[in-house]
C-alpha cells in the first residue's frame, strides 16, 4: 500500500489496490455505514457502463445534471474516500497537492495530468468493475 509521500507513476497507479471481493465488501460496508446516494450510485453505473469504463468529471456533471464540474469532482472524491477508508487504502499525493481520493475507484489515463478542468479521464479499476457487475449494481 502507498503512503502520502509516495511519488505516483504509471506503474504504481495501475497496480491493484484490492481484490474484487475486497471491493464488494468495501462497497457494502460503505452502504451500511453512510449510505450510497442515488447520485453516487448513478455515477458508478455511468462509469462502469461507459466505453472502457472511462469517464470525466465533465461527463458526470452533464449526464447527472449536477451544477458544475466541481460538484462532480466532489461527489466522486467523497464516495472514493469512503471506499478507501473501508479498504484501508491511503491514496497517493504528489508534493503538497490534495490527496487524490479518486485513485480508490479509478486510475488516470496514462500520459495525462489532472488539471482540474473536468476533462481528466478516470478509468475504473477492473476489480471494481467486476465487483459492481457481480453485485448487479451496474
């Protein structure tokens, strides 16, 4: 598992952080602990059903009718943080930037940087995709 000072690179980002069964347990624990809002479930479903299980904050905002990209990023990060807590996963941080909670659910498209403009592509972790499909949540 990575700690806060880990430097991110494409290898560490794409390594599995949990098994399918661990994701299933974390999703159920999150549901039972704080609940999963309709927006959060729709967000997971959108991404899981998207081509290559890839989505941007702009797409989430548009497709779910959220106020803006910031609202989509906040929803995604909040849910990802809850899942990370249940997994015991500490997401990476680069320098003094904010913790990248989204890494609990997805990896970034290789070769791209998250500029905060809503166009960064989140690619759902394959173990999470399998968990969601096995649970019939997506």
